[in-house]
C-alpha cells in the first residue's frame, strides 16, 4: 500500500518565502483517484471514522461522569444540610416538650387533679406523642 502526499516547492521572491502548491501530474492524479476508490481505502476511512467516533463517545462519557460526580457531591452537601436542620428541629421540639412538662410540674395542681391549663398541655403532648409513632 503506497501513501500519497502532495509535495510543496518553494518559490523565492524578494524577502518572502512561501509554499506554492505542487500540481499533480495526470498519472499521480489517476493513482490518487484509484487509491480513494479501492476497498482498502474505504475500509480504512471507515475505520478511522469509527475510531474517531469512539474517542468522542469516550470523551463525552468522561464529561458526563464528571458532571454526575459533581451532582452527587452536591447531593451529599444537601443531605448533610437537611440532616443538620432536622437534628436542630428535634432538639427544639425536645426543649419545647421539656418546657411544657416543667410548666405542668411547677403548677399548683397535682397528678389526678389537673387544672384546665395543665390538662390541655398534657393532652397536646399525648396527641403529639401518638402522632410521632
């Protein structure tokens, strides 16, 4: 299998040096056309196209994985924030329950003979306790 390339000749002009395209002879043009049409060239072109597509897919896949990783890291931060907020809410609820039980304990009434205010507080705590399970 021969490789065909286009050669450039240099033409010298005063103070400039630039390539001038080399024109193919009829024989070279015919060989070039023949090389483009033969099955090996078509197969190689198809193979190179497939390899380029695979490389592009791999690059896109890596980019997608990086984006997914960033999404998961962000999701981890969000979950940690929700967990902290929920823990703070549970602590506040416990403080509120302790305050209400303290108010009942400090009242002049006693167990079995509660005033209306303490009876309502105990009822609210009992209802909220049933709903939490």
